[in-house]
C-alpha cells in the first residue's frame, strides 16, 4: 500500500494516466479523529487529477454514526451496483447466487474419533524457541508477577498495575512502545456457547481450508479441541456485526427466527438492529441464546466464518527497562458498565487480566511488543511536556523513568484525575522525583472543588511557561488519554496560549500548532 501511495503521488505522472479508468472510493473512518477519512478524500482527488472517471462521489463511512459506517455505505453501494451493472452487465451464462444461499465455508472441521495421545495444544504453546523476538504468530508466555489494584476501594473504577517477568523473552522496548495481549473467554461463556450450539468441548478436530493457498489461523494448534477454539480464538463476547446476522439467517432452518434475522440484516432494519444489539452491547453469545433453533443448527464448518477471531488488545507500556530490567508493567482500567440488559457489560481483556491472581499459582499471559506512536527526543537537554490524564499517564511513566535513568532534564508532567486520594497513580513516585529535581509535576483533581478543573485549565494557567518551553527552548509536547473530548480541549488550550503569550493571531496560532505536529514536536496517542 505504501508503494502504491508513493507511486500514485509522483509529480511526473501525466494528467491522462488514468483516462480510461472508472473508479469509486469507499472510505472507512471515524469522525472523532481530526483527519476524518483523510486517505479516502485524498485518493479520490488524486485519481480525478490523473484523468480517472468517478462513478460516484467518495463514500465516507463514519464509525461514530449510531448505525455505524453502514449508514453511508448502504445507499452508496446500491447506487454503485446500478452504475457498474449498467456499464458492465453480467454475462447471460453466469448465474447470480440467490439471496439466502450461503457461500461455502472457508474451512471444514474434520472431527477426530478420539483425542490425540500427545496434546497438540500443549505442544503448540510450548513449541520450539521461535526465531526472532515474540510476535503475534509466536507470542511470549510471560509470567504475571503482580496484579495490584491502584485505585482506592471506594473509587468507582478498578484500575490495575500489572507486572510481567520477561526474562529470556528477547523482548526489548522503549518509552512510547505498546504491548499486545490476546485475552481468553470466560470458562462459563465457553460452556454456555458449546451447550447452545450442541458442541462437545472436549472433542478434537483438524482444520482444512476448502481452497488451496488459504492458510489456517496460526493461533490454532492442529489438531485442536473445541474448548481451545472457543476459549482462545472465537470472539463470542464481541458485539456482532450485520454480516453475522446475514450469514446466520442463511443457516437458519427455523422460519420465525430466520425472518427476524433477515430483518436485522436488511438496510431498512438497521435502526431496529442498533436498538437490539449495538445500543445495549449485546454479545454474539447472547444473540445465539436468543435464537436457539438457529444456533443449534449452525454447522461447525461455519464457525470461523460466523464469529470473528479475538483481537489482541494494545496497552501502553508503563515502565522502562532501564528502571525495571526484565520487567514489563501496564496500567489497566477494568471495563465494567451497565446497559438495559440484566448482565453488566465487561471488557474482555481487562476483565480477564483482572481475574488472574499470581498469588494462587503460576499465571502466564501471551504477549508481544510493537512500536507505539510516541517517540521521545534523545538529546539530553530537550524539554518534554507530557499531558496524561487518568490512565493516559502510563506511557509517560515509562518516558520519565527512561529519561531520568539517562540523565535527561526538563521533564514536565501534567496529570489529571478525579480525587488526590483515590486515583492519583504513582503519587509517591512522582513526588520523590520532584523532590530530587528530576520532574516538574502539575496536577488537576477535577472533583476536589466546586468548579471542575482539568489538565487543559492547568495548561492555560501556566501559559507563560508552556510558551517559553515550546517557542524558546524547543520542547516536545505529548498527549495521551481518552479520545472523547480531551484532545480537542488540550489543542484549544494550546492555541489560546499561543495567542495570549506569543501574540499570534487565530490563524497563525493554528498554523503554529500544525507545524509542531508536522515536525513531530506535538505527538498524541488517544483511544476511544
């Protein structure tokens, strides 16, 4: 994709390069990000510049829409097929697969009459020493050392500081990097799933692709037990997408259930589907329980087509190898909330991690590391301003530890939380570093006074210092935390500082911020 992008934007391409090409661009984006569907818009413009003929305006799907990207995609696809079939009619000898007929499954599950003598799952986990550092294909099974709640018992949110021993793993990381963890489903959910689908969790199978060249998922051993497939691979706790209902309708032998499933998968049924599934965050497993006749008739071959794989979750690494050799720490907010459904909603990975107790016996978690989006200056005297409210402070703890160990000065941290005595992560550590002159700390405890005070208020209050650090001392500015409203509020506070302290006009202040971003002196890592 990078090669294509570089090629398509070459300045020496003639404006007639694509004069014989019809095209249509569909973008999948999220309007909570500043550059919403940037790539789709830019690609559409560039293809027009090179002489291409657009069949339709670019479609800009938005994940923030209550019906998801489908709200824009459905009508656009309808228009697209009308255009395409008008220009390129289907050959008369080519039959169209009628609606309601499923495509063949990608894999077949060949069940074995008895369990293998040597458990393939243990072999798969133990394996030979993988070449190179741990990866998604070959994660490192890291022993969990501690799993400690760091918010007070009375605080509404359970936040954990979790430490892993990575001795002998070959893992190396720097401040700003992230660790990826693939969680497992709850044992009770695995049992319930097998019961509803009529599967024996202890039965083994081998997985066979229907077509040559299709690889089997590397996370699954061969042979594999149904229990392992459901607990380690199938994301039965995810909120199902529309395609799930579409395939389930094709597989349903029950007229009433099939009718309802078809309604949910039709364009006109999307608001009803949203109310049934997305708004209350109903899971794959709960939907299958609601459609028992259909669930009991799902062929095992279709399990991997029907249910997506469990995706790894990324966490900012909250420690430095220079301060904690052979250790890796993360700060995890346990996701737990209520909807109109009886059972509370729980984050799969955070709840799984919180449930592990190394005090009761050895616990191992499969993980690997990848570079994050934050990179810190290596020069000894370049100041850094770090803004990390809540768990957003995690990557900055790694950065502060790393910079202090290297003797780098000019560490400025803005931390915000609700209450000093309930969710002030690493308070004693920050205060000790401040006492030693290694860190300058600014705090915002939002609920400790009548008017809520957040990190953006502190930035404005300390405008002269912020402007001096950025404009005169070449500081780098970092932001991490929840993507909801905080990044926009912090950007607004910064442009306000540029106007008031730097005397810049509104447009010049916006350009100054854009220049900081372009030169990597303003970096952010935010999550929804």
